[in-house]
C-alpha cells in the first residue's frame, strides 16, 4: 500500500511476447494460447500487462536485479533526479496527487519500482521512458537521494478515520485481510529490507488508484512479492479502499510531549473535517 500527501511511489508492465512452438512434420503444431488481456482502466501510475507478456518481462526484471551495484550515493542521485522534479518535486514532495510522494521512500523500494518500469513488468508510458536509460547504479543513487528527503505530512478525511484506522491497525481476519501495519509499520514508514513501501503522507488519491487497480486485476509482475497486494486488495470494498487510502495520507509521527525534537513511534492520523480526503499538505 501507500497513501496520499503531506509513498512505486510508486508506479508499470510489458507487452505480450508469443513463443511459437513447432512440432515434427508428422505431428500438428501446437496452437499457441491466446494472450490474456486486462480490463483494468489506465491510471496515472500504471496500466495492466497481458499475462502472456509476464515471462519475458519477468526475466528482464530478474536480470536487472542481478546486476551488482553499490549502495546509492545521495549527492550523485540529486543530479540524476533532476528530471524527476517536474512530476515528483525536487525534494520528492509532489504537488499533484496523480504523482506519488517519493520523499522519505526507501532506496530499495524505489530501485525495485524503477527496475519494474524498465523491464516492463510494471507499465507506464512516462516512467518507461524515464527508466529506460538508467543503469541499476543510477537507480540506487536516485533512490538514496529521495530516501534522505523529508516527507511533508498530509491530512485524512475525518469521516474516514475510524474505518481506515481499523483496517490499517487490525485488518479483517475473517476475510484474511492483514493489518497494513504488519508490513508497512505502525507509523507507515515501511520496511526497506523487505521492500515494503512507506505509506505515511502518501497522496490518498494515488494510493486509492493503486489499490483499485490491484482490486480489478492489475499486477506488477509474477514474482511472489508482486502478488502480495493484488491478493489483499481484491478482498476490499471500494469504501474500504477509499478509507484506508485517506487514513495513510494523514499518518505522521507525533513528537513526545515536551520534546519537539524527538519523535514517538506512535503515528496519528490528522483529521481535517473542513477538508476533503487528501486535501492540502
């Protein structure tokens, strides 16, 4: 998951590649299976890839992941990230809800999404072009730069907080819906090692579109990691998707009483009754 302002991030799939199989003369050639297509609507983040494309794209993704790279250099990444500023903001705090917040997002997650875009397992016309010339080292440098930026807090729709908070903190065991915080952390900061993205402060509109796309059958690859969110999102209603998306945008780390410099691990949603879900920073 990820949630609106104030997290690919993130977000890309491939075109189908048919493998023609021919049999010896005495035997008739096997008929290729028809390519599967997705009816999921296109979004600003990504569109669904036909199932027949997944094999070649997944291979390309695996090859990118296998390329040795050093830990990212934030200074080098700053220069390389200049092209990202138009949509995501120079510091990763985008002002347009259709583009995800990258500030504070983990290097590992950003690298993974850029590799998905470049390989084609995650499809997006804009990001495919942006990722195409990048080497794995470039991706690490860009990811390291954005990881060091400070995300701005967002706000949550007060009417959505109760339901959104329940899903985020408790999930719904009866429907095998895990709590979001089990993977993304109680404060929504994610889990870099497991490549679970930061959701706190992410644009609610962006998160909602991604969850809805997963709900409708979109995937970002065939590897086990890419199958996690589609499986969960398909168990959520539209109202639940909207509520949890709004809730994560309002997540932020609250300071300890009497110590503004320190931050407590307990997050809180910032309801704004006078503002709609995902409004303002």
